[in-house]
C-alpha cells in the first residue's frame, strides 16, 4: 500500500481520537478545531484511497467487500450532517437530552467510520494489482 495512503489513514484516526478526548473533557475550542482537522484529514484519506484504488482490480471476495464498504460510506455521509446538527444543538442548549443525542450520533459515526476503514483495508489487501502498478 502507498505510504501516503497509510499516513492519511493514520492521521485521520489520531484526529478522531483527539475529537473524542476533547469532547469528553468539554474542551470546546479544541473540540471544534479537531473536528475541522478531522474532516479535512478524512477528505485527504478518501482522495488517497481513490488513487490507491486505480491500481486495483476487485473480483470475488474483494468485490463483495467493496460493495459492503460503499454501503458504510453511504451511512457515514448520512451520519455527518446529523452529527454536526446535534453538536451545534449541544453548543446552544447543553440539555441532557441534546447531549445524549450528540453522544449517540458520535458513537454511531465512530463505529461506522471504523468499519468503513476496516473494510477498505480488507478489500485493498484481497484485491488484485493491475500489472505494472
Ligand atoms: C466527528 C465529529 C464529532 C464527534 C465524534 C464528537 C464527539 C463528541 C463527544 C464524544 C462528546 C462528549 C459528550 C459527553 O461525554 O458529554 C462531545 C461533546 C461536544 N461536542 Fe462533539 N463531536 C463531533 C462533532 C461536533 C460538532 C461538529 C460540534 C458542533 C459545534 C460539536 C459540539 C460539541 C459540544 C458543544 C460538546 C459538549 C462539550 C461540553 O460538554 O462542554 N461536536 N462531542
């Protein structure tokens, strides 16, 4: 795998951990800053994954993993606006119900992103490389 692709994945995961820690510690400014950096890193990782995918052929198991991977990518994209909306609501109100909702969307998003990453790595490792790449 391209070291740049692995680096982008590693940076994204580290920033997600920073987002979770700053959220739990109620360090709001650090939380907002790390959220922005995390989404920036996620876009970078998606771009690197797309470049990596150009030299791969998905057949059999890797094709199945690829299809499941895209279902989770779709779920990630559905959860992002819900997460932002619940975070903005929490910044405004801070009620226990709103906090609970943000935590639930955060947990669902983190789980979905980790599954997406795992499937992405698994389908890359099981795919065939295009000859000469
Ligand atoms: C990747 C995206 C995000 C994740 C994974 C995430 C996760 C979390 C977590 C786990 C908490 C701690 C909740 C608790 O234990 O009470 C939290 C708190 C918080 N988050 Fe997020 N969050 C994300 C995005 C956002 C966004 C976009 C906003 C928008 C403004 C936001 C605003 C807040 C606020 C205001 C708090 C409460 C801090 C406090 O207690 O003072 N979050 N977040």
